[in-house]
C-alpha cells in the first residue's frame, strides 16, 4: 500500500517520486514506468472520437488514484483519490488516513483545521468540504437526512448537522479555490529537469511555402548552478531550411536523440523512383522530444531539409513519445475571391476545415501503417497522409492532425536567414 504525503494546491507523493500539479503527461508516465513493480494496473482513459472534449486520465486502479490532465496543454490539472481504503495519506507528516486511522470528518477537522461551511449536493448525495487547493467529499447514502444549516451556530464545521463518524469518499488536489473552475497551472520549476520546452512554434512562410520555424522556448535550471538559477527564462529562436547542423545546435541545443534513416519508404511516391540510386550515407533526424519537433538533415550537405511537428494526440502510434507542439501555420487560401488571404492552422485544427481552406488534394492520400516489428500490428489503425503547399498532413481516423511535415524550397539556397516573413 502506498504511503503518500498530501500537499494542498501542489502535489501528492513520497520521498522517491511526486505527482505535481502542472506536470507534463510524459513525466507522470515516466514515474509510473520507473516504479511499475509498486504501481501496477494503470489505465489510460480518453475520448477516441473527440479527444479535446474530455480530460486525459491516468487511472491507478490498484491504488485508487486518478490523475486528470488537461486535454489541450496535457499538464496535470487534478489529482483525485477515489478509494481511500487502498492508500495511506498524511498531511505535514501526520497520517489522517490509514488502516488504523479512519478519515472521518472529525479527523479531517483535526488534521487540516477549520474551513468554510461545506456544500451539500443533493443530486450526488455528497457533502463537499473545501480548503484552498484541497477538497473532501463525504457520502450521504446512509444518512437519515441531509445536513441542515443551524443559524445559531458559528460559520464553521459546527454550522452543519453532520453525523459523527462520516468518512471521506473522495479527495481532490487542485489549483485555486474551486474544483469546478480549476485549470492546470504553469509547469513548476521542479519539472523542467534541465530540459527546454516550446511554449509555441510559428511556421514562417515565404512566397512559395514554409521557410522555417520560430520557436518560443521556456527553460529553467539550465545554468551552472541549479539553485542559483531557480527562475524561468523565455527566449525565441529561429531555424530555417538550409541551415547547417551547427546552426541548429547553436539555436536549439543538443537533441534528445539522433535517428538515422535506414530507408525512405515514401520514395515510391516520388515522380521517378526508378532513378533514385540507393545512397551510401543516410539522412538523419534530430529528435527534440520536449519541443515536439523533428528536424531532418541531408546526409551529404548536412543542411535542414524537413521539419516534423507532432501533436501527441492519444490514440496515435507515437503518443507520449513527443510533447505536444503548439504550432501555428499560416495557410494561403485557395478559394475564389480570396487571393492573398491567409488563415491559421493550429495543433487543434481538424482536417475537414483545412481542406475547405486549401482546396482538396489532387491525389488520393497515402495510407500509413506503423508497427514496431513485422509481426506486430498497430492497435490504433492507419493514418492518412495528404500533401498540400509543401506540407504533408498526417490525419487520424477521428479527423485530427497527428503530425505535419514541412518541406524546404525546391531550389536550395534561395532564402535569407534574415527574411522572417509572417
């Protein structure tokens, strides 16, 4: 049984690990993977057809804990303990819930002190006791009558006629005063772990199509002294097609991984695949997982030839490998009487809307099958790749975009690094 410390408006954890509000999904999953012998039977709950309409949930069924992540920014929003019999809980080092201590309303009052009068929800038959960043729910099924306000009492716990011994059914940890209005806080400094994260990624355009990326980056604790550098820094960097490997390293730092392409499976879709002689050296990717970006370099010139932006939707084969890339892509509209107008495609745009703006592709989509080995199948099904305006949109079966691949201009060396066109 887990023995965990409750920190209102912040976290739930112990000496080895901690689930912190504002933590990215990938870090919570990394904790669960590292401690898989202790924390078992984890479920991932999400909406397959409309992944943005419901929170993304990690359900620790063995321990009675749910971690609710915001569907858009994928940071931890609420920690819910829905079965207090499966876990030990303490506050300021003192247990208020264990096998020997029942979490009664008297025990909560003793451990956490006085608070505002509680709220009774007759529809749920639950009585909610709220502190800042912490909420307890008491089940009223066995009670003979609902609690009533006594005007003669002070406005504290005694202002409700609550039977002695009523125990906590659920506990919530969140940010702010209201569980209903809570939002995932900004990522705390303790979660940066020396990494750089992308707050936003703007795709830059020239007259013919994408020319590069402008990244707004967040960093903390990356200086020579981690304690002395305990603040968040925001800065912008730009990378372009045709930039050298050294240019990208100086702008974005070292990648998390370098991946060498063993073969190009899309070669068959090129205009003259029979003319392409196998290369003696392979193109290679710089994988920036916390930015949600891959950068492909030409094996001969070592210059940027492709960018890949990942949306990290649940239900995709690459889910949780990359953090979500919050990109904005200006699109040249192909409708009548719309010459020169542009619209913006974002991480949350749907393919149907993009097609209406850009015009339907001339060619049929390429069906992309992914599997980790020849004997395994992709449990999430295939995706479809559409090519428009030097971009390839990988579309999931629920009409959301899984990734966008940006190609460089057909003639290398025609752009200037200073030309940052919106």
